[in-house]
């Protein structure tokens, strides 16, 4: 095997390793069903609680 082929094989192996390491194994992606992240849902819950206290009360009849 020539030096050129050996270098080419090493370059392809390093590229395959980099693709496998950084692109394929990224970790869990957020679910499309939930639609919000943890921070957004916590903020939405806090806003919902705040709205319950700021709603005008119905007039007494």
C-alpha cells in the first residue's frame, strides 16, 4: 500500500469518527409533542398562577 492510500484511509477514518462523535450522538432531542421546554412550561405555569389572582371578580348579585 502506498503512502498516499494510507493517508487517505486515515483522513477518512478521522472524518468518520468526527461525524459519529459530534453529529450522530447529539443526545435526546425535544419531543415534537410537548412543544415547550422545561423553562417555557415553568414560565407558563407561573403566568397562569399570576392570572388567577389578577382576574377581576364577578359583581355580586
